[in-house]
C-alpha cells in the first residue's frame, strides 16, 4: 500500500500530468492520421525525452504508444484505411458498419473495446506485480541470456511465411550491434578504419531511419488520396457502453493481448489473430464476421490495445524489449542510468507502480478525449500523404541531428530510410533489425558475464528458470517445425493451412 | 477490402512480391562480403578462449546472415519460378524515386550549420511543398509548419541544435536569441 501511495505521489507531479495529457491526446491524433503511427512519433520524440526525467519521458512515450491505437481505429472504420498497421483487422468489421450507416456505433465499440483492453491489461499487470517482483530476482545472467535468445527465436518464428527474411534481418541487427569498439579488449570490429564507426552504430539513428525517415520517403513517393473529410452524426457513447454487453469476447481479446504482449517478439498481430478466431468460433452469428460484426470489432480492438501495457512486463522485469517500441523506450532508461530488470522491481517498485498508474490514466484520458473530440478530429484524416511526408522528414531531422549534431548520423539515417522503403514496399518486417540490435547487445553482455559459472553445456540450464526457458525454446522450435511441415503437407494436398 | 471474404492470414502472412529477390540477393551478397572481411575486421585476443574472442559475436551474426540469406534466396528463386507477384523493374523504379528525397534531406542537413535551423527549415518546407505540387493555402502553411516545429523543439523542448554560421553576422543580442531559441 505504501508503494501505491508513493507511486501516486510521483504521478501527481505537474510535469508527469502534462506528459500524460500531451501523450494521450497527441497519441490519439497521431494514430488517427494514416501514415504516421506511434513508431514514427516515438522515434522522432525519443531524443527530446532524453532531457526529461525517466518517468516524464516514459509517460509521454507510453501515452503515444497506448493511445495511438485508439485513434488508429477512426480511419479504419470511416475510410477503410488503418491509422496504424495493427488497426488493419478493425477495417474488416468497422468499415462495413460505416457503410451500413452505423459509423458512430462502430466508433463507440472500438473506443470502448480499446479502453476495456487497456484497463484489463493494466489491472492484470498490477495483480501480477507481486509475482513478478518475486520471480524477477531469479533471473541471473544465464536466464536473461536465454530469455533474450527466446525473444530472438520468437521474432523469427512469429513472422510466418517470412521467417527466413526475418532471420536474416535479425542477424543483420545483431551484426550492427557488434560494429565499433569492443568494450572488453578495446579492439575494433568492422569499423573499416572510419572514425565515426568506432562509437558503433547508434540504435536511435537506425530506429529513426527505419521508422521515421523511411515512412517519410514512402509517403513522398506515393500519391495523395483525394476526398472529403468524413462526417458522422450521432453519439459514440452508446457504442462504448455496448462493449460491456459482450464480456466474453472483450475478456478473451484482452487476455489474448495481455499474454501475447508479455511474450517477447510476438505482439499485436498474433493476439488479434487468436482473439478474432476465438470470437468467430464461439459467436452465435459467425456469418457476420468480416461483414460488420460488433463482436469482431471488439475482438480486434481489445486484443491490440491490451498489448502495450503487457509489453512493459519483459522490459521492466528483465530489461528485454519484446518489440520495437519498447526497444526504443529502453534507450530512455539507459540514458538516465536506470537499468530495467530484476533490480528495478526490487529497489524502485514505486517507479514501476507509477508507470502502471500512468498507463491506466492514459486510457481514461484517451477515451474522454475521443468522447468529446471525435467529430473535429475527423479533419486530420484528409491531410495529404505527401504533405505529411514532408512534415515527417522535417521532424526526423530534429530527432537525428539533435543526438550529436552529426551530419554523418543523418546520412546513416537516410541510408536506413532507403532500406526501410525497400522493406516496407516488400511487406518485410523491420522489427527484427531493431530487436537484433537490442537483444544482441543483451545476449553478448550476459553471455560474457555467465561464462565464469559455466563448466559444461548443461551449466547453462541447470537452474529451474533457465531450464524452463530452455524447454520453452524447444517447444517454440518444435511447434514451428510442425507448422512448416503442416504447411508443406497442405500445399502438397492443394490446400494451405495457416 | 471489406466486400471480399477475409483470410486472417493476410495479417500475419502478407503476400510476397517478386522484387523480394533483390532483397535476397543483396542481403546474401552483403553476408558473403562481411564473411570475407571477418578476419581482417576483427582481432584475435591471444590467451583468451574462443568464447571470449571479440570476433565471436560478429561471426555468429554473419553466419546467421549467410544461413538465413541463403534460405531466403532459394525460397525467392523457387517462388518466382512458380508464380507471379509484381514487376521487379517497376518496383525498383519506385525505390529509386526515394533517392530524390534523400538528396532533399541531405541538402537540408548540410544547410543547417551555415544558414541556421529556422531559415533552413522554412526554406526546406516551402521549396519541398512547391516541388510536390502544392499551391495556395498548403504552400503558405509550409513555412508556418516549419516555424512551429522549430519553436516546439528548439525553444520549447530545448533540443540541441547549434545556431547557423550566418547568425554571427547579426547584432549580439539578436544573435544570442537566435542561437538559443531558433
């Protein structure tokens, strides 16, 4: 209880409140603009948050992360264009409802479901905290190494049908992390005698290049979509209340998002896939799915919005980011010498609890903002794409150049921007590069610190938690191989199963 | 999209483009080059076991790139031989278009230390908006957006962007104001 009161004290600071409001309102607006998305916004804002206290910077970024998914459903429902990539499933049922004249209901359902998912995940985390605080100290170097290895494997196998490309990109990220001066022997690795490579490849430069600069290029080489700003008549409040009449679907979706969010490397798409499949399989009206089913909409939005709070679990408890956005947030911790991991739960539980409270509050703020501002917000949907590209490029410059006032950083970001264009155009994942860089660094470090206690290969897994993670790795690999075999068999029989 | 029958695997399993072969060849070639350079670009620490060698992790990464890259290359070749999925040259042309905006971006980057953040941003936004074909209100708004970005980030959030060399030509008071805030 004392921890909770201390956490409330942290959250009631004016700068934290300001970050909460700016993050949640800004996140909704950013999410509502197709083509921007939370990854771009967080990448751009990241360097600016280095000057803030960790709780303030993280609250701002978390606000954008969590509430962008609320806003992302607006264009999905009204103009059949996902505001953020993870809102794609929302178009399946949201847009048909708009065509049937039920846009306010669909928006209300989506906002209510997002709120339900977000709050569900935060409550789950608060309840899990005592367990996490007890389990986290059981993670030593070996366990964290194995957990990071599990994250790497999951990020590859989660990209079904693209596992080979994801693996190559993950390894490329791992390679990028090794470039520069090696800290233990002070030897150069792949610096090609170029002074700027001695410091290594900066994660923020890569993140900004791959997410922000590439998105600006993608928008600039595309075409502007012509159209009037959509309008809606009627209140969205009824739809919000309707979500609570579907507790089975909403709870299953939130549970799926929470579990998938906790597992590193999996994320929103898998949680939505599971949630939507469950809702369709257990619905009394499965024929409505994909044609305007309220249950489908709820399944999609609860599943995606419960991921952001859950994704904080591996980050806070083990220092292992599960996806790109939490990998970006990890750098905020590092800049302030706050090391996420078992020690954080042991020594700074008030800080962890304050983050949870902020996560709950940002869901409330985002919902409140949408209930009063949805109609005026619709105007942002018609900002021309290429104009947005120009703005993102100008904003990207601030993010990159303010790091160390280096033109070389900007050139590297432009190069990664071009790589990002290629990957986005080919529908290939960007996240493995970022996770490869971050998890590669963690793995190399923990591998080295584990070595003094390693006598044989079995020493890696001779402790219970290490053994459990090793078993999980084996299960994940076995399931993946089984899935591949099933696909191959399906193809031979003429029907592909996913 | 909504009128079609949806296959959920579209979400987790997007379609392949024939141009993925370009990615596959490039990434495999990069892996081969890095593998060839491994011994010269890493060093061997004498008296240390293999597990503590500085070259170990680059080697793991490069071997991984080679293995996955070779698999991706074979998969792309098989897929392209079997089915369609888009014109490779047309796709390459689209990627090349991004080159123009790389040049715009780099000119902007180079201009900032000389003419200052605010003037460079205003010029960049206005000229790029003009190049993109915007006229009237959007073109007029472009410099205002640039001004807004500069004010929010440099004056508001105090991000570190040095003043331009041209600011030194201005009176001391104005110069100091511009260096700190714009």
